[in-house]
């Protein structure tokens, strides 16, 4: 964020989501992020938002969505981004996605088409991809349109219902491989 603000001082960042009331690790992580933003002197460019019931309108107001997920070991378990719902919501709103190349995100985001996939925990790659999207209106619009088209083709409620019905039909007729 600091590097992006050097070349694009009119950029603003939103961190949306609320840690679980019982998860001290998440709460401490968020407190640490807020402290780092304040120490860097960029708190005027950040909005930390708790739970939102209007998340789609929040996403639609953005030029890009960054999902910097990475495999994380918690109590001996590896946790990854299983499905990539936020990426799908961004694509529904015609917003390009910059996401870590991990878990379900690499199945949802088409690198170079609906957004960019970057190495997990690579802040330079995230910054580079975000700068490309923010500085190139044509790229941002084309990625947004491609994301919307993918959403329409695969992720609408109607499409999902059709896919589930097709699966059940193939099970009932014994045509499942």
C-alpha cells in the first residue's frame, strides 16, 4: 500500500470482514494490521470495515479486489481458500480480482483474463498486479467484463441449479463415471 500510494496518492484501501469473537489469532492479526497502517502514516487511505450486509455494493465501488490468501498452518492443520466466493462476487460486479494462486482461487480466477494470480505471500507481485489494473483503464474494464461473463456462464443460481439437477439425473440414470 505504501509503494502504491507513492505513485498513486489518490488510492484508497478497504479491508472488509470481522474476526470471529472467539478467535484471538484473527483479532490480534487485525489489530496488528491497524497498527502497521497507522505506523506507516497511511491510515487516511484505509477503511477497516466490520461485517457488512451490503458487501456486493462495497465490491462494486472498488476498482479491483485483492484476495491475498495463502495456505496457513493452524494447530497442525493446513487452511486454504476452499472456494473463492469473494472472487466470484467480484466477478459478478465486473471487478477484476488479484488473488493468491492457491486453493479454489486458482480455479475461479483466470490469470490475465479475469484478474491476476500471484504467488502466495508475495507482496511485490500483489503490488505489481494491482498497479497494472489501477493504471490501465482498458485492462481493468476488459478484466471486469471477462469476469462478469465467467460469472454468468458458471456461477449464477440458475446455472448452479442446472448443474446440480444434471448431476442428480446422471446418478439416477447410472451415467456417472
